[in-house]
C-alpha cells in the first residue's frame, strides 16, 4: 500500500528529522486501520452508552446534508440497537445491532445482526417493482433482498444482495477474496457495487 501510515511512516520519519512533542488527549480516538477495528467502531455506536455519540452537544458533527426523505419503517419491523440514516425503506424485517446507511433498502422477512450497511448514494425504485419496471434484467436491486439472513458483515455502498442470501457468522474462517466479496478477520465484506446472487450462502 503506497499510502503512508501514521505509526509506521509519519511518526518515525518525524522523529528522525525534527523535534516531536506529545500532547495529552483524553477524548475519543479509535484506530480503524483494520477491517475488524472499523467494524467494531461502527457497531459500538449502537451501544446504550457509546464512547462516541453523534448526540454530544459539546462535540457537534457537521456533514454535508443529503437530499433524502425520512426513512420509511413499515409493519412488522423490529429494530434493536440500530443507527438508521435517512432515505431507508424497511418492511417486515428484523435488525439487531446494525448501522444502516443512507438510502438503504431491506426486504421483507430479512434479518440482520451485527451488520454495517453503507447504503446508496441515490434513491432507488421500491423492490416491489418488477425487474422490467426497474430496468434490471437478472441483477438484484441495490440493497438487501427478501428472506435474507445476514450476520457479522459489512455491505459496502451500492451492494446488491439477492433474495434468500445467507451470510453466516463464522469468525474463525480463513481470509477469502472474490470479485464480489472478501472475508477479513472473520467478517464478510461485500465490495462496493458487489452483487450476491439470490440463494447464495457464504
């Protein structure tokens, strides 16, 4: 990786070339240099009293506002320890300890546990439309399909998870890399715009 790492490159070169001083810091800081640390730092925001909170009035977080409608939560939805962004559509699904990004769609009968879902940059047609109406032949729409069971996973932006997909929590499995997903630190990472066909079991 050509990008410099703070601990491996920047600090050692600074020590060798100039004067370095320390400054006490007792606020929130988290190294997210690995898949596991990124995953846990995100899910920690769902804790009852998180170490980092977007609601801290003494440490406001400002971001560029998106033009998304409010999220739509339908009948039969169970949300437990979930951070939910704008523009989401969730119907008859169960989410436990999940961070759900802007514009995410989750189909009926699906369950997500320990999942970081990045969402989408744009609003998408509702999944109830036919493939012809969506203009997508044989490719699942962006989001999580119907009847999926997903645990311990990161779904990157624009991921397309077909109906009936199962992603199991198997923390001891070896690293794998495919064109649509990778496994790192026992976490399944569906890549940006990755497609997982209906019925796939990972």
